[in-house]
C-alpha cells in the first residue's frame, strides 16, 4: 500500500534495508539520482521490471520533477 514518507523516515527505512527506486527516464537518472537508487523508468514499470526488486524488503519510489 503506498504511503507518503518524509526525509527522516526515508533515511530510517534505507538504514533498515529498504530499496530505493527512481522512476525517472534513464537519461534523467544518469544525469542525477540519489546514490544507491535503482532506476526503473515509470513508463517501463511492470511485473517484469519490478521482479528486480526484493519483495521481502520495503520499496521507496521517488521521482524528481524539476520543471
């Protein structure tokens, strides 16, 4: 179930083993992303691409819209 989390909670979750997923297009991910983030572009997010993730660990999904 999706839940909004703030920066401190993200840090706590990452320290506890959560996975960080950046859903920006690959070009934007390559230009700038949070260290350790996995890139799965939103338009490519599906059952097959999500299979790269460990379902037993929390997943944090983020997108930076700088427009």
